[in-house]
C-alpha cells in the first residue's frame, strides 16, 4: 500500500509541476497568502533544518527566510 501512495504522490507532483508558468509570464500577485505563494516540497540538510526551526520558534516565518535567502542567492549570482 505504501508504494501505491508514493506513486500517486509522485504523479500528482508531476502534474502540478507540468502546469508551471514561465517566470516572465507571471505578474506580481496580490491578495491572499495562497494566491501569492506556491507550495513546494524541499529537502534541507539537518543542520540547516535545525537552524530554520530555531528561527521559527523565535517567531520568524520559514517562508520569509527561504524567500529572502533565494533572493540574496540570485542577487549574488548576477554579480559574479
């Protein structure tokens, strides 16, 4: 049964990803959180996960940390 659930989840994720819109075709979203964000699954190294959880306990949004980190990463990539 576990393999069937895994297969179904993989198929659902592939359907979601196949519907992705080109970044340049998106407009800046306004409104509800769910309308401005896309839910994804990522895998973090344990040390990074632990630090992220510490920030969460301090009341810092995980979404904000990840979004800010990605913006910083791409900004630095453009400089190189």
